[in-house]
C-alpha cells in the first residue's frame, strides 16, 4: 500500500520529539513522521512505477511553495481507528507573507478548508490527486486537513480532551519549509520509495 506524502524536515521531527513527554498517556506514538497528501488504495495502485508516472502529469504546473507548522490539534472523532488523533497542523504560508510567522498556535477543530482547494496549495494538490486516483472510501469523504500525526488513542486517566487542550496551548519555535517535491510512501517499509519534484 502506498500514499503520496510531503517529506518533512528534521525540524518537524525535532518538534515532534519535544512534544513526546506530553503524549505519554496516549495509546500509541508515531515514530515516523510524514504529511499525507493522498492515500492510495485499490489493485491498480500497487505498482510504484505506474503511480509515479501518473503523478507526473497530475502535478504539472504545481510550483514549490512554503508551509509552516500552525500548532497542535486533534481529530476527536476520526473516521477510522482509535480516538483522539493528535497532530501538528500544517498550513501554507501566503506568498505575500514575507517571513513565516512567529510560530503562533493554530486553533479550531481540524475542519480544514473548502473542497475546491481554494488558494491553499496543499489542499489544491490533494484535490488534483483525488481527481486522478479517486477518493479512498471512508477516509477522504470529508475536507482534507494537512497534518503530521503525533499520537492516537487514549490510555491515560481522565478525559483525553483535557490533554488535547493542554497540547493546543503549547508554544514552540516557528517551523517552516519549502515543499519542492512529493514522495510515494510505502506503508510496509515506512519510508519514501520514489520522489516527484514540483517544477511549476
């Protein structure tokens, strides 16, 4: 099984590691961090070469762009698996924003934006790839929310909503990077098996 992912820099890995002491009461912590743009499913999507060759034209005209970690948030009722899912929210940096922001926290409930992608390049790419590969039933029927999963499930005492609220209030240094390629992630080996550059 494969997915199309944005490779994340070491700064994101370090940020995730710094949050681990606050995640100990969650049932499972993610040890490999990545940003899924599109899940791939079905028998016709089990060949790495064919996936890569379909990605190239689907991504034609997409230029590199800046993104930043906007804060910690959670899916309180995910479509599959244990709840909650705690994640780093990721958002595009507007082209006219100059330097990335001060690392202020993102808020909200993880609803994402509109289904047409709007001006957010992450959502626009997701929508392109849904048109090319189709939506994965049960996972991609709601708005796409760009994120890096940190932990999921709850093994602690008390209400997990309290732990999530504390994580949402955490401050941290600004983390931003340029997305100039996408990777085809293999779930079996938990690594990127092929890369497709964004050329504009």
